[in-house]
C-alpha cells in the first residue's frame, strides 16, 4: 500500500540569494530548527495569516 504524502502537491519556485539568506536566518532562530521546506511553509502560513488579520 503506498504511503500517503502529507504534502502531495509539489511546486518548483525560485529564490534569490537574499531571500534564502533571510529564510536561513529565520530557521536558525527556531527550536527545533525546521528543515528548509518546513521553514518555507511556516513563513508562508504566517504571511497569509497576517494578511487575513488586516
């Protein structure tokens, strides 16, 4: 039986170095430190939540 994926939809996106540096800086402050994919998802969720609260 195939394993169900938690995040079945995959997207390829580009980042410039400044964006990656900012993500890495944010990741380093988190405990436990999330992997890059989880960090990007968390930042997107935080941004979407903030935009809904305006």
